[in-house]
RNA sequence: GGUGGAGUGGCCGAGAGGAUAGGCAGCGGCCUGCAAAGCCGUCCACACGGGUUCGAAUCCCGUCUCCACCUCCA
């Protein structure tokens, strides 16, 4: 029952051996809150939510840190022509991200640090790099501090690139860099930028470069060495390469394993603003139930590219309904019997084996769907013992995947005041329909069924009576 | 130019030397007053060309196509 994961650095599936037995520390690159979240952002957060849930199920105490980068060039640029302050803009988008995560049932991370709250840790890290000879303040008067890539022999190790093979940066402004491939650790304050986006530092007032915040926050909260670093595949270079370089060059061993989630494409291409093909979280969550969105984004293997196509959500909805229908069906059948509520929540071995193997969710879902077929067959055969046992398995498997429709946040238990009134009216109509059916007045019976269907209420005639549910 | 990834049945999507992945859609049957739901069966695919092997979707060689990254990116 060793959990295995694909480590991007070694390019192989390896056993997860935590630094501290029974505990796993994960740092995930969260968003730069410069615009609204799209479905790729949701997928990324969902992937680490699934990792966290599975590792927790396996008994690990998981510390999941997912940062918010709330200061960078684009945030300042977006707010520049606006009356809105950059920090207000960043926070507004941060709230949008949070809303998207919550809607999908993504559990809050253990901590969600903002970059602007760790400026001191960044200074400390930059100073160590300067002291070690791996960073230098720019020779011009910019106040910039750069990482010296040429001084770090293993630069490029994460993505297996040689410095010499890299395309020279098309970066318009090499400013005070010794080499175009050097990257900014600290950016000197410019007169055009707001004072509120400037922090004092040993090298003059300014703000952090991109990358340094993640190194600083990862070590601040998880230690100079920790278990897993995650993020989107597109962050491998330069972001993660630079994080690795600056942290290790400063003497921090940093992450033991690097995990990268696949991206969400549209029509075979990555979403991008220039192509205008992004699907934003808010609109996506309007087009289907959030549970369906979670199922859809979570059902592919986490390292695969998801290529979104029309109809994908309809298919996900159908698959999910199969799960929901079974659970509803089995609970109704067991209700009032001595097996009501029974069925120990046991995860089948085949499911666990799949999840242990680099989070093979697609195979785990195959186990889930097989269980549902067996469960339905058991119900058809009136084998309540088997039905209850399988019910428990389905309950447990969907729970660990965060798609158990009977549990929060998906449960729509009829707790509203209107529910009993609705039930009474529907049951009255069902009684009328039964009377009509007994009298073989099927036209009248079907009229009632159609009428209920028009109101979104589905009927299910079983040997044990007619069940109804809201579609 | 460099570094990775991918091409699987009508669609989605796993697998990685020898059994049925799974879902959706379709078809046939059972059940039903008829439906719906459910069950059973069916649909036997792996970009192309060679090769290795008793056996290849899976390994090797070559070819084609697509995607991502190379200092904005989840």
C-alpha cells in the first residue's frame, strides 16, 4: 500500500517516502490573482485536492500550502489605468478563485499564504543568495537584484535544459542583467508604480520578482526541505526551474518530489487570452451542476491533457447520474429493512491499488462503476445483503473522491420548509395515478406522469411502489 | 534549434508483451400497461511502415501528424 507518484524531476514513478513518517507536506503554486479563474485553474486546484484526500485516507497527516501571488507586473499593469487599486483588484480576483474552489468542493488548504505577507522571508533568501555569490544587485541604478544563472551549474536540471540551448530571452529589456537568462529576484521601485506596491529592502525600495515568493513561502511554512511541490505543467519552466535554482543555491534542499498537473485545452489548444478561447470558471459553473463539473475535471488522469469539447458535461452528467441513481435506489430499497443505513464504508482493494498508483482515478472510476453494476444487479435479485455491502463501498469510494452526492456540499437533503408540502402534493398525485393504473386508464396515468415530468419530477415504478425524485 | 508529451473503437478516456478497462451513444433481448431506471448480450479499437517475439496497442528502428515549454501562464 505504498503510494507511488510520478516525479517530474526524475521522470519516473517512485514510491512516496515522506521526510517525517506519517506526514506529508505539499506546496502547490496557486494563482497569480490578476484575472478571473478559468477551468484550468479549477482543475489544478482539484488535482491537489484529490492528492490530499487520498493521502489523508492513507493515514498521512497532510499539510497543504497553496499560495496566492498577489503582487506582480500584471496586477500592477491591470490596475494602472483604473481607479481601482492594485491590491483591491488582486483581492477581488482572489475572492473569485475562492468562490470557484468552494463551488467544486475543493477543501481549503491547510494554509493559503499571500506573497505580500512574506516579503521579509524573501529578503532573507535573496541575501543568502548574494552572500553565496549566486545573485547580484544590478550595476545600473535600477535597484534590481538578479539571480546569476551562470553561477549555478545545475541550472536547468528540472527541465533537462542546458543553458546554452535555451533561446535567448526575447525579453525586451535586459536592463542590468549580466546574462539575458538571469531572472529578477527583486525589482527596484519605479516612479510610475504606486507607493503601496513598494517595500523597503537592503537593495532599495521595490517589490519581489516572480518565483522568489514561492521559494520563500514554501520554506517558511514547510521547511527548507519538504515532500512535494506541485503546480501546472506550464509552470515547470521557468517558474519551477527558477524556484529550484534559487532555493538550492541558497542552501535549501527544497522539494523531494515535483508533481505537475496536465492542462485543459480547447479544440486541441491551450486556453489563452490572445486566442480568446478561455472558459472561465463562473460561466462553466453556470452550464452544469458543480458536482458535474468536479466529476468532469477530476475524471481524467491528473497528468493528462483534458481537451474540452461540446457535450463533455452532458457525458459527465450521465455518468454521475448512474452513481446517484444507484445510491438513491439502494437507500430506498433498504429503508425500513434491518439493513437500512448498513453497509460499512469500505474502499475495495482494486480501487485503492489504482489510487496508490500515481492517483489513477480513471481506473478507480472503473472499479466504482463495476461496483454500481453489481449493486444494481443485487437489487434486481433482491439480494439485500450484497446490495448493502456494495452501497457501503460506493459510499466510501465517492466520498474519498469528493463526489458523494449524499454528503456535503452536494447533499440536497430536503430540509427546506417547502419540502414536506411538495412531498404531500406529489404523493397525492401518485395516489391518483395508481388509481388510474388499477383501472387501466393509462391515458390518465400518463397525463399525471407527464405533468410531473414537466415540473422536473421523475417517476420510477418499482415492484415496491412508485418512487419520485427531482431531476 | 533545445526539452517534454500525445495519436486507442461513433465519442470521451484508461492500460503498457498473452484475459472484458470504464463511461456515453447505438443495436438485440429481459423487465414494464407503456415508459424511465435497471439487468444481460452485442459493437472485438490501438497513427503509418518495418523489425524482435510462440505472441505486440504494449518492446526496437524509421516515418507522419498534433500539443506544451524555452523567462507572462494552472
